[in-house]
């Protein structure tokens, strides 16, 4: 299992209701269902991923998250998860609002554009960074709203969102002790647990 | 009929008529003292009867779901999905199709003989509801020795029956597959049905539904009803793709005979239907559609209606279906999510409109297959196998 998903898994309590926005092949939910008796749904719009979820026995709902989550009731989930999808949303700020509306707690992970490698790439080459973890060119990337840890945290301040936990991992999703020394420079992927 | 059958065909099939003598109390207040259900099955029921799948039919459907009859050129209506190695794999599942009560293909219905009078029931056949059908299907399950269906599956009106099963008999199905359906008809849906019914009942050959007695058939009415229906089953894009404004003779003729391809197509479909279907059944089936509303007994709260359901659900909708649009399937989805039920939902891109649920669209079949795998995985290990293992 991907290391960031390992971390998230630890943050989710047993016997709770979880919704995973952009659930991919349903790996996280499958583990949560098997090991923590979690009940939940994945939301996904990639056809291959949807079939994979069905095969795994994970409840999956075909939906474009950008169209909003209006059909889901306030506080109807214990945890709302969104891994590596915030940066592909048209309005990440509105999605975060929606997540905090339908869930008591939310877990968000996203790539950090303030990482030294991204900064170095742009500074030295004068081109949009392309790397293993930002593997698209500017014209074909699904990532339309890159942010840094600082950006995300100032959004949280602005919206009065409480950050319960923050963990920083590298592009292998490994947690290294030194990344926390200067997370906005050294961390490649951020994992936040937030609440109202 | 093909002389040899494809390896994934259930091949030559025969229906059977099953008689029921335990009276069936209906929602309309009347009772059917005895009735017949015309049934067709494929595959083998396993020792503990845990691999059975019920296929519920749509408006003009019947028991002949897959395979061929002697002399047939076309197979059953869902042959693309049912057979050895097909999504509903008859090597694994025992599949049951039936003609609903009130139908016109052998089950008790307006065109069948009323044992009390020795004449066709005609308009005296009671109006049926989706709930009544589920009740009759539960009796069929009892007859076949099936305590719990591995799945109840249906499209359109068939999807409504599957949904109702999950509410009326939560313990008697493990999975519920609702395809291209809605939790209740919209005013627009009812309006189309009313046009169809008016076309039939205003036909001079309808004779208040007693046309059997005079040896006539309200052919024109039935044809018009089907034409209206058919338009709503297709999509604008699908029709444009299929017919465009193509003309049979390539030029305007300045008369009222069919000139556009789409006109001839509708007339052909309508005419074919009017000789094969019973007008009273069409009236009855459209009324059952209009009446369906499982939330009505639960304070108009669908989520409350589905509260007691224990089945796992798979919902599928089609993008260009405007008869039962994806929004309508999402009403069921939202109610199920609200009620905390296990549910998956997929929206298949297709130009075919409502009819898409009968067409083997690759992604549709892929989802179907994947979900059927899940249904197969949920078949409890057979008691016989357990016995052998111990």
C-alpha cells in the first residue's frame, strides 16, 4: 500500500463512515473495509478505476467532483478523504468547503509546488517543472491548481479551518525526519487532517 | 433459428407454465384466486439454491430472455447479457425470467382465459402494481425452492421491480441491480403513457377492451402508442445518427405518405408491435409504471423506504436516456447513500437513449461483468461442499 495511504489509514477510526473523493482503484477503502470495518463510498470518474473498484467489492459512485457534492447531507460522514486530487479541481477552495460540510473531519493530500526541486527547475531552466512526481507538461497536465504548503495553510487560516495533523512525505511517499525541518522546501507531498 | 448455436448461447429453450392456486391479494383490492406464470430458466440451480438470479422485465418484455425457440431468427430480449461466459454467466448462475401477471405472453393476463367465465379476461383483468408483481415473483421463488436470490436484476420497469424487492423482501436477495430506472415516474413520463393509452382506447376497434369478443384488434391505437413510446426510448442524437433526414426516394413528394426514413422505421416498428402485443396489457403495464412510487408509503421519503433494505445495490444509467435520465437514477443513489446502504453507481456514455440498457455497449458489459463477479463471490459456500470438506 502507498505510504501516504498507510498514514491516512492510521488516522481513520474503526466502524466509521468514510467517503474517498477520487478513490482511484479503491485501495484505501478496501483496506479500511477489511481491517477497520469502515463503511464507505469512493467517488471516481475514471472508467477503468470504477471497474476496478467494482471488482474489489468497493462501493463506487461515478461522479465528477468538480460538479459539487450537493446531494450529500451535512455531516453525513465521519471522514472525507481526498488524496492527490486537490490540484486537479477547478475550485479547490470550494471543494474543501464541501468536504468540511459533509464530513466531521477531512484528510487531504497534495503535491507541494514549493518543494526545492520544483523551485530549482523553474529557477534554473525557466520552464514548468516536470519530474517523477509532476510528470506532465504544462499543456497536458490535469493539475490546474498547484499550491505549496504555505498556500494551503493560509487558505486554512482564511477559512478558519483547524489543522489537526500535518505530515510531510517525499515522492516515494516515505516519511523522512528531515522533511519536517523545512517542510515547504523539503516535503514533496503533504497530508493534512483538518476540521471546522 | 441458427442451425448451430454459438458457444456463449444458452441455445434452444422452452418456457414452462406454472400454475398457482393460493389466492393472491392485489393492491387494487381484488384477488386473483388462481393464476399462471410463464417462466423460462437457464443454467442449473445449485444444491442449496444460492446461485439464482431473477430477471425482471420491462414494459413490453416477457419470460423469453435468452436463447432461441424452435424456428426463431432472433434470440430472447437480453441474450447479449445472458449465456455461458456472458456477464450473467449461466455456467455459474441459475437464471429465471418470467412474464409478469397481466402480460400477454402466457401468464394470466387480459388475453388469457378467465377460468371463471371461460372467456378472455379482457378489461376485467385487475390492474397490477409493481408490488403485486414482486409478491407473485416471491411465490415463484418459493415454488422453485429459492429462499434468497443471489441477485434480482432489471432495467426500466424491471429496475423498479428489483428496487421493490429490496424493500418488500430485504432478506430474500443479496444483490439488487437497477438499470436505467427511476424511483417514480415524472409528470412528463406519465403524460407520454397517457398519450399511448388514449391512442389505444380511442381506437374504434378497441370496443372498451372487449375486442377479443368481436375478433378485432385496436391495431392503429397500439401502433400509435408504440410509436410514441419508441420515440421516447431513443435519443435525438441516436435518431440523427441512425436516420438523419434521409428520404426513401431522395426528394420531397408533397403528400402524406412516409418519405423520411425515420417515418418508415417508426411505422414498421409500430405495426410489428401491434400484431404481437395485447392492447389491454399495454394499458395495464403503463398504469403500473405510473403508479409506482415506493416512497409514497414512507412520507415521500425514499431514503426511509429503503431503510430496511439489506441488499447491495448496483445502479447503472445512460447519458442520453431522457425517459429515465441519469438524474432519476441518482435520486435512488442519493436515497441509498443517505440510508447508509452499499451502493455503486455508473453512468454509461451511449447515444442510444433509454434503449441502451438492452444493447451490449462495451463499457456497460464490462461493469455488468465486474459486478456479476462480485455477486458470484458472495454466493455462500454450498452446504454440500462444506459437508464434503469436513
